[in-house]
């Protein structure tokens, strides 16, 4: 025959002969008669009565004869079927199992499927629902449209680069987080044995340098904090809101830590507040020394207690005050500052107006010591020194003792 096909590829299968490349592309495209049409390496084209055509390979795997499907025509071309058949036979000859490899390949999820699985796995360990939601929402917005349907084993550095390039400079912080989250998914894929590398780590040189200067949260000068607190006290805000803001300032804690304070964390006799690790950024318990004024605030808050267990409950039952409530109060009173900025006010005051060692102020802010050698020796939480510091800060804010505190 002029198309290079064996005279009768259908009967060749029955004879037991295995001609090399017995079929042609033209024959495969036009054949309609039901039957099995042999090519080589155990490959044959099966034509059903309906006219549907599919590739099948008869192969011996670890001593056992079997048949494995290689896909339907025309989704899988003659050339592709031959390449797959040759690779399978080569693997089987050295003791491999092409069927097992095929099952493993089918089990590999898409990037989106993998990301959602990683999200479900990590969700219980995130500090709050907001962080969990941000993980998946940023991937939904930036990564899934570009590579969500790509098998996690097939994601390349080019894919990651295509996701990050449009936002790398304009939305620098978001881009860094997207890269980190893609990397988290890729590390999971490596652990599952679906790939050997993390393409999110291999693109550093391909991305332009970002401006690393971060926009700091607005903070009041420490000399203006007392005036802000007086304005808060005199405002018509909800009593719980006013108490919460002053308590946050006097304890130099983060907004979420202060707003989420619970009565079972407070020990007024010992003058301390133990914030559990689950609510701390550093994931370690943090014991806060309470000044006399802070304890008075707690006593006033207890009079408002509605039995929720929260020191500063919000308007929704069982829920703490929202961060927006505190921020809105400060802004409405005419102070151009963020709530988190009061920690900066405290830190600058400690640096400029006291002789307390740096590590005492850092411990008061529950900052993690980045130097590993220093951290190894920093076993004390400096509680008593912090108590003196917080008493001095409270006095400064109350304008009753704004003098420089010198140790010794």
C-alpha cells in the first residue's frame, strides 16, 4: 500500500508478528472498520463499532502480560502513542512499572487543587481567620488565573514569574506574600514526591529589586500621647472603647492582643496579664506587668462585664471590639496616628527619655530576638525591670511623673 502501512495490520496482531511502524497517520485518520490494528512495541489502535479509536499497548510488566490504555485518537496522535509505547517498554525491561507510573501521574493535582489542600492542612495553625483567608484569596486573585489548572508537577519558574511580574513593583508586599504562598504549596508538592524543586525559590535573579523601605504606621510623638488619652476620656465614645484604648497604650501591646484580652488571663493580685501563645505573633506566652492605672482600668471594665469572658467586649455578643472602632476614635478626635503606632511612641520614649536597656524595651514589646547567639542567652523575660518601666510609662502618660527614669 502506498501509505507505508503493512498489507493487513489487523491480521498482523493475530499472527503474533510485531512489525515496526506498521501504521501510518493517514490510515489512523481514516480507518473505520472495527478491529485492532497493530503498530510496534505492543502498540495497537482499537476501533470500536461506533467509530471511536483509542490506543492500547500490550506489554509484559514484571512477568505479567497486561494491556494499558494510552489515550484516545485524535487527542493522542500516532507519534505520541509510539513515543509512550517505547518509553513504557523500555521502563518495563529494566523492572519498572509503567502502570504504577501512570497512576502516580494521574494522582498529581493541579496547582489550585494542591493550594486548597495546603490551605486546609494549615488552616488550624493560623493565628486567626483573617490570615487563613488571605492565604487563599491572594492565590485566587493572582496565581490561579495563570497556573491554577497546571499540574503542580508541571509548574515552572516561568509560570511563577508570569504571576509575580505584573505586581512585583506596584504591589511589592502583596507580591512577596504571593511568592511565599506559592512556595509553601511547592514545598508540599516536593514532600509528596511530585517534584524535586521549588520554582518560587529559583526566580530571585529574574525579578527587579524592590524598594525595601516600608511605609511605617503613623505614630504620635510620645509627648502627645497624654493629650490623646485625655481627649479619649473626654469623648462620648462607648466606655469599653475608651478603656480599651488607654489599656492598649499603657501596656504597649498590639491591638489584637489588647482587644482580645480575657478575664482568665488577668491576675490583678500579682499585677500581671498573661497573653497565651495562641494570640501572640511570636507564638510564645507573654506576661505583661500591669501598672496601677492599668489595674484601675480593669476594675472599671469589670463593672461593665456582660459575662462574655472578654475584658473589652464589642457590640456583637461574644466578639471583642474591632480594630476599626479604636482607629476611628483616634482619627475622629483629630489625631493623625494608627493604633499600632502607640507601640512606636512607647519605644521612642523609652529610647529618648529613659536609661532602660534596649532589651528591656524590646521585651516589653514582645519582640523576637533575631540574633541566634543573643537569643540563646536571653533566658529571662526581664519581668521586674519591665514592671518598673511600665510604671514609669504610665506616670508619663498621666503627666504625673514625666521625668527621666535612671536605673541604679
